[in-house]
C-alpha cells in the first residue's frame, strides 16, 4: 500500500530508496477516484440514464429543475436496495471504533478519522452505474453484523432525502441524520452531492465526538465517458479538546509539491484521491479565545488506507463485516417493499409497476402530512 508497509532497498548508486507495496481498490481509476464503470458492461444502463437526463436538460438550463428526485427513474436504473441501505454501507468499517474505548483521546480521533474515510467507497462499489430505489417516507431498516452490531434507520423526508439512524456497537454507539442534497450540472454529465447531516459517536468511557462537516461527492460521466466517483472539500470531527480536519484532494495541482515530496516520485504523485488528516489540540482561555495546536498529521487515500507516521490505522483490503437482515423486522422495513422483492426475484416488469404504485402512494402520503401540519 502506498501509505502503509514500506521497505528500503539500494539502487544502482547504493542510495536508499523507498518502495511502497500498492494495495489500491481494484476499481480505482488510474487518474484518481472510483471507476463506477469498472468490470461490467454498463452500456445499456448508461443508455437508459442518458435518455432520462436528456429529458431533464431543458429544465436544468431554464432553471425549472431542482432535484433528481422530481422524476421517476425506470427500474433499469435502480438496484434492489434503498437509500437506507446506502446509509448502512457507509458504516461498513464501524468495527474500527471497537478499540477506541481504551485508547487516549489522540488515538481515538485517529481511528475515528479512519472510520469516516473508510466508508466512502462502499456505496459506489455496490451501486456502480445504478442508484438505490427512491426513498419512501416512513420506511425503516434494521440490520445486524455477526459481531452483534445493530443498525436502525427511518426515512423521514423524500425530497431532500433525510433519514435518522442509530448504531449500537461493542463499546460505542453512533447516531445522527443523513441529509443528502443532489444537484446536476448544466452539462447533464455530472452531479454533486452534499451531505449536510450531523453525527455523534459516544464511547462507553464517556468520550463524545461529533462530525460537523462532510465532504462533497462528485460523479462524472452520467451520459458519456467513464463514470467516476470522487470526493472534495473537508470533513471535520470534534471531541473534548481535540479536532480532526480531513482534507480531500483530487485534480488539484496545488497538492503536487507536497505529495511528490512525500512519495519521492512524480509517478506516484499522479493519483488524485489523496486525503490529509490534521489533528489539533483545542484550548479556550478564560476570555473565550480559541487556540489550535497541531499535534499529528496523517496521509492516505479513501481508496487505499491511512497512516500516521509508521502507524497503519486502516487499509482497503481489511475484512469487511457485512450488514445482514435479522430474522425479526418491522412491517415498515424497506426489505418488505414490493418493488424490491420483485427485483430480487428477477420479476422486473412487476417491479416497475410496483415501483410506480409505491411512488404514487408516497406522494399522496407526503401531501396528506403537509395538510395536517
């Protein structure tokens, strides 16, 4: 891995040189980001998507289009999963938090940073060229892992899609909300997604951390070219006297000198899915003046791993503890949706009909709620 295990060898001149063992995600694009077109023939899916997005182009240019959820997408563009499944996928590596209960604050926030970075590829590698089924207000989802970790979520809004979730792990719990706002670029070939929800992590030892800012997702190649997922901006995590600022960089020439200096190789520096982690000690004096002191820096990639100095806190090929449905679930569980059940039984025509019926009922329910407010 670029950022993990390394060894030194002598070159022909007898000088010590760094060699990094590469462990990138198998679908990582050669120029950075997750290649959503990797490994499958997605031509038919992209053809359908192109037809849908072309219908939207006039509305987008005229300013009459606000959200991708305003149009019903054909079942051919969907996967047999809901938005709530997508939220759970983002917490695939939550087991990274298990060790934090007995660690110092500095070590805790390092593993929290790794946990946040590690889940950023999990949705894209499952959905690829497709998307989850549109959300239904009031649907729920309950999942578990083999180690006993439990996940609960409920969809509370359709547009924008908002859900609340709760995770009970071993020695920790996570709760918060996901508020996804998606915008399509006027070229209709790319979109951005901003996650405005907040998240709180609580350990049994009483330590509390909050994720107060998340990065922006960008997907290019909606209609033509390779479809690539990437992240930009910052993620901020704050705890008692500590702050972690995670910076996502891609296609950013300003990063080249720093990255090249780290890798000692311009060839290695051409990958643009880099993340930097700066951990600060935060102190506030009696006058309310805040002072932030840099304690430690980490570097990595959301498609490879994360290290602090010689400490490897996460790598892409770590075992994933998958979410599964428990035997007993609520009647409102998203796995009981008719369209999803038909899809899993390869009855696509029935799935399309069921999808339209559920969406129609969803809009009626939303309108009834508005009238009662």
